[in-house]
C-alpha cells in the first residue's frame, strides 16, 4: 500500500500505527512518491535497525527524541527493511483484494 499524509492532515505515520494494525508482523508501506516508507517494529527488528544504527549513505532513519527509530525511512534507508520484509504471495494478494472488494461493496462503492 501507499500513503500520503496530506490526505489526513499532514502527520507522518509511525511504527505504532502498523504495530496496532498488524501486531508482530513485518510491514513496510511506501509513500505515494516512493521517497519514503513506514516500517513496523518487527520489520525494523528484522532489519537490525536500533538506536545505534547509522543512517545509510543517501538515506535517513527518522528518530524520536530518545534516538529510537520512528518507523519512517527516507530514500536509501527504505532498502534496509525492504530486503527483510517478504513480498506477499499471489494467494495473499488475491485474498487481500477480495477482502478490500467486500469492504468497498459494504460501503456502497
């Protein structure tokens, strides 16, 4: 999925949003322009991103005031997590599309 924070008022998402929606799962969602992404806590853990992980060349790991990754990854930092988050299978994509279609239909779309 892709997101655009301007749609909901400009606040960037953070890992807690994904952790609430998909507890314990490695999730990575890119922004609509593909220049940044948000990663779940599990995705960050699998990528080995912690308080002392340096920003990669050409990328930035956004951090809170305590130095912990917020989940926002910019430019080349996205690649750190992309490598460890599995792509959904064809069957998983099909099931997700069916769920989305049912939801849209339930809302009259």
